[in-house]
């Protein structure tokens, strides 16, 4: 148990991080493409013409929830609660706007871009991490969490 984080699962987190890194490395070394989820999702649904072949984008995008479902079946799962659907839709649209504005998402910039020491990704990662910290601080100050 980690003090202050009674539900932390560091071994599972380490394994998950290694799997994300391995998937990103396979995508980069095998196809010469960045494993940014927003770009792959855009390619999978036909919003983008650039990137890996559409079949690869579809397989990667579909594999994310399917993989999570399989892990939930094979383990005790992780209890999760979600806010109202309307809030999720608004949040998703804001995230989608941010990924277009920032030319990528957290996985593209944070995992793939940082590992390549991309200046644009370093700035983008610092900005979205800082925004996340500020949002949590604001929500705690206002009593929302």
C-alpha cells in the first residue's frame, strides 16, 4: 500500500505503461507512424486522410475498448463511476477541440513526442499537465471534488 493512495496498483500501472510504450514503439518502428489516439481515431472514422492505413487505425482504435473489456473480464476489474452523459459529451467535444488545436492528444505528445524530444510535444505536454493541475486545484477550491 502506498501512503495516501490506498487503492494504488503500482505493478499494474507499470505493466500498463510498458504495454503502452511497446505499442507506441511497434507502431513507430513497424509503420513509421506516431501512435496518437486522436489521429488514429480521426483516420478510423474518415476525418483524416493522413496517417497509417485505415485498417490499422480501425484495429488500433477498436482494440482500446476491447482490450479494456478483456482485462476487466480476466481480473477483478476496477470500479468506475461516470458523470452524467451530457457532461461526458461536452467534455469529449472540448477534448476533441483541444486535440485539433494542439495538433495531437496526450498519447501522441506525451508518450510519442516526449520520447522523441519533440519541442512541440514538450510544450504541449507541459500545457495540458498544467491545465490538469489547475483544473483539479480549482475543483477542490470550489468543493466540486
